[in-house]
């Protein structure tokens, strides 16, 4: 049997005339027993007052800023059943926090819930009631990113909602980083323009690159390798390459050198699970190679590089790059990679900072080799062909020292390519 009940302020301890700093209900709201209805704040504590009844709020008898005391009426509620007066609390007050986890619908006199204070990353206090903390937790919102508009910077439900809205509309998505939207500008106001639609590959790779850029904390380690001997070796194989009808470019040697480095540094041959809590180490060596096509960047994967010889790799690389440029790659051709190489060596430039091809954890950027003086310890020097290398890596997985060890090792192997045999 339905009935109208009055919700009175329960015993809140040694407080009289305590200030109401939040009102969490309005007439017409449907609430469950133990849902918080108001938040009180004294000099020493903040506490939420839960409702003893489930039902619909009929009238609200308090406002933010009012001072209230034990027994004062807060609101009236229309209950769905013939709820009787709530029994006395059985639990001792020190475990009142557990009320948050209790079953809704139970009718008993609820104790106030103390609000938990915590600090943000700068050491400032975060003021938010348990219900707001629970609400934020359910939605995956980190409260130290939310600016509170309540009294003393208290975070309110509307602040959490506004934060989520901004994050979603700015494309910050899963990264949790609020980015303001790019302004729409009418460039025709400044001169003649032509708008062209990005092609499908650019749209797909653009979204992938953006996601990697915002979700992976990047560091790029620069290094170089003296490829004078490698180049001499490569040239010595020119005739054989021609007979086999393949182009043996430096990239093929680099792929083998990268496999040697991945075997030595297994955590680089890995992917971080999306939870960010486990690293999946891969026992196979599939290398993605960035290919520049008329329609944009694609990264087909050359499989089992560890098990293939230089000529086979050269043949496969050139066939795969050819199919990429003709737009004939299947989705499966771009899956299963462990580590990527982006080589601009055939075009020009020195060091650059490639974007990690997530969920891989590292990518090697290769620049164009140039003849440079190579100094010995005694001050003498000779001319050497120097190859710029840049390793971008996911700093959640790879430490700076590890990144530098990886590129140093890689440089040594490339400088003396016989080391791939070790
Ligand atoms: N230094 C000096 N010369 C180099 C070199 C380097 N690092 N790398 C290649 N070369 C030379 C090659 O030896 C070749 O010369 P020869 O024919 O005289 O031997 C010439 O440059 C052209 O090589 P290539 O680019 O055709 O072949 P490749 O195996 O080096 O690369 C591929 C193949 C598919 C990776 C390349 O064609 C390509 O598309 N590169 C662009 C990748 C890209 O866009 N990356 C940016 C992505 S965003 O991070």
C-alpha cells in the first residue's frame, strides 16, 4: 500500500546546525532506499545522507546552504509499499562505508556515509561525495581530471557529465584526454581553394595513426650505423641478385638485423594488452614494412623473416610492395606484425620520428645513408657510409635505457652484418 513518508535527518553525531552543501534529489525523482539525498559538511567532515525508503520524491524541504539538525524534515516521499518506520541500525558507525554495497530496497534507518577525500596528481584535495565517486568510477572517469563547480571546488554530477561530453566530442575517446575541437575555418575568405576528399586508405590509416599517437606515450631514440661494409657486401651480391631477378636493397639486411635485435630484446617483440597490464611476448618474427603508395601509407607484413634468406626476402618485399601500390593487398596481408620498419632511405632525409604501429611497441625509422667522416679514438678518420636510425617506442613497455640498448645493439649488428649469424 502506497503512502507518503517524511524523510528526517538521522543522528549524524555531535553536530547541530550542519550545512547542506548538496541536494541530490528533486520532486519527481524515483529513488531506491539508501540512495544519497543530501550532502552535509561540517568543519571536520563531509557526509552523505541516504534515504531510508524507496519511492518517488514528492516535496523537497531543504536547499543548498540551509543548516539542519537531527530530526529535521528533508523531503516527503511516496513509497510504493506499506513501508514501516526503519528499524534502528544494527551496525557500528565505523563500518558505515559498507552501506554503499548493500542491497537496495531494504528499509532500515540508514547511517550517514562519510565522504572520502583524496588528492589529485598535484597533491590538491579532490572534493567529491561517495555517490559521485561511484558514478565516475562506473563511467571510467578519472576524477582528478574533472574541475568541480560546487562549493570549495566540490565535483558535482553535472561536472562529471560535462567532462564526458567534452572528451567524446573532442575525439579524445578512450585516451581520456580532453582535446578541444578543431575550429571550422572558411579558407575561401583568404584566397582560392579546392577541397578534395581524402581517399579510403588515408582515412583508415589516419584514424589508426591518430589512435596510436594519442594512446601511446612515444619516445624516439636516435642512432646511426656505419654501413660501409654492408654496402660492399650488398654490391658484391649485385650479379647474383640480377641473375635471380631481385633488387637487394639495404632494407632487406635491416630486416634481418632487426630480427637479431628482437631475439636479444624479447620485450620489444611484443604487444601490450589493451588493459595495459600484461605484455604479450611473440615467439615469431613478422616484420611490417611501411610502403608509400599513390593512395597513401600501408604497412604489409612480411612473415617469418627469421626463417628466410636475403634473396627470398628481397623477392617477397618487392612483390608485396608492388601489390600494395596496385591496391591489391588483402586485410590479412597487413595483420600479424610484431615490429615495423619505415624506410625513407630511398627518398632522402636523415632522422625522423615514426609513429608506433600500435599495438606493436616499437617502430624503426630509417633515413638515407650518407658518406661522412668516421673518427677513430686516435683522432684519425676515414670516410664511412652512415645510416640514420630512429627507434620510436611505447614508453609504458620500454624504458629509455632499454631503447638505447636496442638501437646500440642494432647499430652494431648493421655495422658488422655477420653478427646476424650469432
Ligand atoms: N640509404 C641510402 N640509399 C638507400 C637506402 C638508405 N637507407 N634505402 C634504400 N636506398 C636505395 C636503394 O638501394 C635503391 O637504390 P639502388 O636501386 O641503387 O640500389 C633506392 O634507394 C630505392 O630503394 P627503394 O625505396 O625502392 O627500396 P627499399 O627496399 O629501400 O624500400 C619500400 C622499399 C617499399 C619500403 C619503399 O619503396 C617505400 O615505399 N618507402 C617509403 C616508406 C614510407 O613512406 N615511410 C613513411 C611512413 S610514415 O612513418
